[in-house]
C-alpha cells in the first residue's frame, strides 16, 4: 500500500490534517485491521474470533483511553470490488458504535498510505497483518490480537485477554512499551 491507486476524495483529510488532530492527544496508536474475510479465515483465536469482535475491542478501548488518538487505517484492498469474497467492511462493523473524537478512520480508498502513518504513531494494534513485522523492524511496538505469521516469534506483543490489552496500553502511555534489543534481534532474524 505504498502506492495509492485512488484519488483524494473530497471528504478525505490529508496527512497534515491528521498531524494537526494528533497534536491534542498524549499518544497515537495506529490500528491496521485485516480485510474482514481474510482476518476471520486466517487469524481467529478465542480472544478475538473475528473482525467484528476486533472492531468492537478497538472501539471499547478507545472509550477507556480518551487521551489516545486511535487512527484506523482500513485495509486498502477492502474497497468494494466485484472479486471480493464479501461486501462486509471494517466500517460496517464500527458504524453502529459510539465513535468518539479520539477515533479517526482512514478509509480503504484513501491516498494516505499505511506507511505514512508510521511516522506519527507511538504503537500499533493489529488483528494480524504483515505490517506487524514491518512496524517491528521500524521499532514500532505492535499489539497483535489475532494469530498470524508473527505469532510466537517474539516480534509483537501478543494479546490474548483484556488484562494484557489494558496493561500494554498503559505501558504505551507511560513510554514503557518498547521493542527490546532481544526482541529486535528476533524481529530482524524473522524478517530476513
């Protein structure tokens, strides 16, 4: 998603506008969900069995941490196309929830690349995505709520219950959640 195939829409905000919005928050967490059918097929676990429950967790956690801006970058391939296996989108999952001002959604057809957000975020939350490894290589802490290729490799902070999720979010707030040197060695070993 480093190249945008979509034009900037009239209602889309720019990266500079996101930077302005983020200035009023203590921390910024990037959220990178999967395409709904892909995430459910390959990343499900007991804690977060599907993308709908992942979306609910993100909305709920955003309510508990009003001092954190949650930037949700909807997967670029989610744009509704004829060859998609489903028409469900991440936006369908969150539209009925109480979305507050600390919850910024960047739609799938946005010209803002996920990679552009790396410069803004303090940490990230993923269900499962290859971006997890790419962020870890950039020393961005990743909370992984689903199963995936980075599971059990010491590349991400794997979250399998609410207690861990709140613990790690608090660590982010206190500037304590980092990629340790041992973790970084494992990240590089797995990435290359």
